[in-house]
C-alpha cells in the first residue's frame, strides 16, 4: 500500500527535504599573481629578464625564447627586428607599470610581461583584473590579457581580452578577463600595442588574479507582517509517494 501526502502543507511547511529554492552567489577569492602592485614592486621590474622578440608569433615566440622557468617571477619582452617597430620593454615609474607602443612604417610594436602561476586547480575558473590609467593619461592603444598553457614543445592560447585606452572621463578603468585553468602552472601574459604613429605610453596600476567560488544559499521572502520565510518549490502534482514498510 502507498501513502500520499503533500510536499508542502497549506501553512508553507516542507514535508520532505530538497524543496528549498536556492540562489547562486559568486565570489572571487585568493591571489595567484605575484608582485601585481607596481608601487610595492618598484624598479625591481627593470631588472627582470627581458627578451627581444623578432618572430612572426611574438608572444609565443617570447615564451619559447625566454621560458618562465622561475614560478611567480615577471618576465618581460619587447618587439625588435625587421618585422616590428622596436620599443622598450615594460618598466616602472611612479607607481605604474609602463608599456611603450608605436607603429612606424606600417610595422606594429609589442611590449609585454608574463608570469608562470602557481597553485591553480585544473578546470577551475579564474579572473584576471587590471587597473589601467585614468583619462588624464593620454596613451592611445590597446592592452591585451592572454593566458597560455604548456603543450608539448609550445604554448596554447586559452583566453584573450582587449582593453582600448585611454579611458574616457567616467569610464571604468578596470579590465577583467576570465579563464579556465588547464594546468596548475598556466601563464598570464599582458602586452600593449597601438596603431598610433607617435610614441604612446600605456599604464597599469594593479594586476590581480583570483579564483571563482560559487555558493548556493536558500532564498527567503518577507510576508505582510515582515517575517522572513524560505521560498519552497514543489513538483507539479505536489504529492509525495512513499512505500509503506
């Protein structure tokens, strides 16, 4: 014989588990970049490894030519040679990481830095956040955030995000990019370029990488008397079927 009962009583009381309505809350926690604040790293950046890239694939070429063998250290690179306009690698000035950019004779330029990360969890999502210069800093160009993962004897691009500068008055100076870790030691690479034929400087004030955390929490509603109650959900027929023992 089977006994039937309502999943939720007329007074709003759940008669079985699993009837709560849940809401997803997303938060980003931790810190996976090292020395992401220029003000604290200072001129040490100017002493970090610097590679002159001349290959047709300047970013992967830099990773191959100057592999980030030391985890959580900045590596720098800049374009050079016949394919590009030569510019300076990123350097530090007055609380900023400074990226140079110019296009001459139709030849682009690239100035970038990268870091091999530590402690990522494969399959987890992470967010890269950059704080760029405000509208009073008139550098015109593009900042890119790329992530790579090692693959055999090369590197695979796993995400990319573009931010055009300068920021207009009132515009958000933050640029955010998300990626899913493919290994515990993926690489974040940030570079600047421009289509301008006069020298530009593009500025970054802070770099952060955090892990996405998602939580489920019950949904509450307030009745006419101001009392909070859980919002419950039920099947269409609102019936519990149980086998008698």
